C-alpha cells in the first residue's frame, strides 16, 4: 500500500459531523530486515536509521495508533505492531517490529496484560533508553480514567481453579519481562490428572499431564502479577494429590528456586471428608481459587475468594489446610473434537473443573479494555499529548490544538453513545458475546454484560455449559448475540446456539479494526448503532 503524503488528511468518521482532523503518517510499507546483531541480541542500543531525522512513535494496536495520529497530525510518524484483524492477546512480534521499536522515539502500549507478553518484551528490550515507554492503561488512572476489576461469571457451580503469580520479586531483580515457572513434581490418584488451557481454534495446550508420569514439561510460565484460568480433568473418581515447586526466571541466565514443594488434594466424585488428613481441612466447592506462587514470601498457597467475584482478597490457604472438591456434577462428556482425545473416547465422561474464561487469556486484576468507555479514551489522548510535547516541544502548540479538537470530538461521541444505547429498552440491554472485553461499555452506558463464551470461540463447550448459555438467552429473552468480525470464523458455538434459538447474530468490535471500521470513532459509533438496531424491538 503506498505511503500517504505528510499533509493534512481528512478524519474518517461514521456519521459524526467532525471537521477534518490531521492524522500522523502510519507506516504501512515493508521495513528493511533487522541486522543480524539486532535480531540475535535484541539490543536496544540502535540509533535512528541513517538519513532519517523524522520522529516516530510505535504503538501496539491500531486503536492506540489512531488515538495517537489524531494528536500528532503530520509531524510524527506512527507505526503499529499488531496488524488490523489480529489478536493483541496472542500476536507474536516480527523482526520488522523489533527494528521499528529500536528506531522509535516513544512507545505506547495498553498493558495491564492486554498484549501478549512477547510484545511487551520486544518493547522493553529494544526501545532506546531515553525514549518514553508508556503503558496507557496504567497511566490513565492519573488522568481520572475509571477502571474496573475483572469480574468473573458467578453462575458456574464448581470451584474455578487457576494459576497465579503474586508479588513483584524486586528483591530478586525481577522485572515485568521475568517469569515464574510453576512445576509439577508429583501426581498421585486412581486415574489421570490433566491441567490444560483451550486456546486458538479449540486446541488444548497441556501444562500438567500425569497420563505418562510427571516429567520436566509439566509446568506453566507466568509473568509477575498475572493469573490464568485453567481446566482440570480427572479420568476416574477418587482422591488425587498434586505436588508443585516454583522457580523465578529473572532472565535466561538467572534462575532462582523460589518455593519448596507444596501439595494440594482433590476429592473427585467422592465425599471430600473421606480424604486422608481431611479432619479440620476446609472443603472448597465453589468460588474462585488460584494455586499461587508468591515471589516475595517465597511460598506456594491457594489464593481463594469464596464469592467468586474476582477481587481475590479473602484468604491465603496452605495446601495442607484445604480439600479441593470436584463433585459429581462436574462430570462432562468428552466432545467429538479429536483435539480432546487425550481425555478418552468421545462420549465418555470425565470429571472436569472448567475454566472460568475459556481460552489462553492471561491477565491481571484490572480489565484492560479501558477504551470501551469513551471517557477513558480521552484520558489516553491527554497522556499521548503530554508525551509528544515532551519529545517535540517545538511543536507543543500544534499538539495541544489537535488534542483539544479531538477531545471535543470524543466528548460528542460519548454523548452519542449514551443517548443511542439509552434508547434501547432497559429490559433488552443484555449483551452476550464471544469475548470478555466489554465491561467498560456496560459500566459506562448501562448495558448488562449477560455473558460471553470465550476469547477463542471455536471451543466446544460441555453440555452443561451450552445449557447454561441457552438458559441465559431464553430466561432474559435476548433477541440478539454479538460477534467480533475478526472472531466470526471461530465462533461456531455461539452462532449455532443463536440459530437453534432463532436469535439474531450481530457484529460488535472489541480489540481490532478491519477494512470497514478503521478509526476509534468509527468503532464506537458502529457498536452503539449495532446494539440499538439489534436489541430494540
């Protein structure tokens, strides 16, 4: 695609009567390959490309690139890492991205663990030391952004059990590019124990699998202050014991043992009070628990919220003080998908604690999708304005004027969102979608987030999970469900359920643009219109 000239460009919008807003030049053409030294070392010492005196900014996503362009106009080049239509949760940076980062004068990421950890590593390892490296979601709090915690769906009737890393590990030199390796060292029980995530296209990724004995590969790596949901499957009823250890990988040359062996007991399909050592132990049958590595206290324990609300502030429980119950109601039929043959034959039953959120979706404690509340996008714009003024003070008045104009447009957009969604009858303001990305939209514009399926919606849910989805749609008399265009090809579960119930399937945009929606204002107005048109009788 030819590169646009560095001149005033009309601001593309979707029905709002905005005057032209100058965009930055977003690089689309191919960039020369990174040098062998840069590719091998990830060195952040590279200077600007020879003969190139123009300033440049790199952003992780197209949404952040668009917000930045509306501030910098034609004075600074803007490059984005994650291509349009790609998923920032799983995108792997290329050598071109490494070179772009190395030459950039500033970088804007969303962070709060929205982007794949490899994107953050690429920024931190290759951006020049003097260049600002801004995490917008975290910085937005200082600009009056409203943040909300990740709230889990409390309708599941078994305990949700995930993995978590707590603490900063600063005393060990840990950084956000470091990781914890939580390793299984022993598993005992009458059948096989498997802990796995269901990721893209419904493929299971195994972390612990005792079917052939516990070995070196039975582990999971997580960055500091993160957690991930997980499925736990057991092939036979009885008492199981799982023993875990943990290492801190500060960098590839520094590995520190961080926690001694700790065991956890599961009562699968049997009375938990019959387990050895159960006298006086707390039986966990509901809520949200994470097997957690605390880097600071150097312990492994269960971090448990009995209410399942997502705040995880209630209890820190040692493994010897709890029995994790996997009740008979956790029996599920193995789906016909060949990817699940590791559990047994299709139609056979296994005991399974389901993922609270299906899909390999590692995140922190705060929902990172702040931009679905337009007021938060305004906070992003203010941060971008102040950052570019710092790196290019000679054009400060130009950036202030652009930001002021764009903030006024966003204020008009916020009012449109409120008015348009407010026209939907309150009894119909229920959103069911494939992706847990719309909590801010719900909170800001009074939409009930009734449910979501999975960030990777090709996953085949159990009959119980499908029944729960059906009951949600039927009980609330929901007229339409919503799919993100970049996930439609992988959303068979929700589409099939909608077809069976005679429910409409409509579009909504979450993390990425496409050829039809190319700006932030396009995206938000489209979402408001789609919600109104599909949910209003």
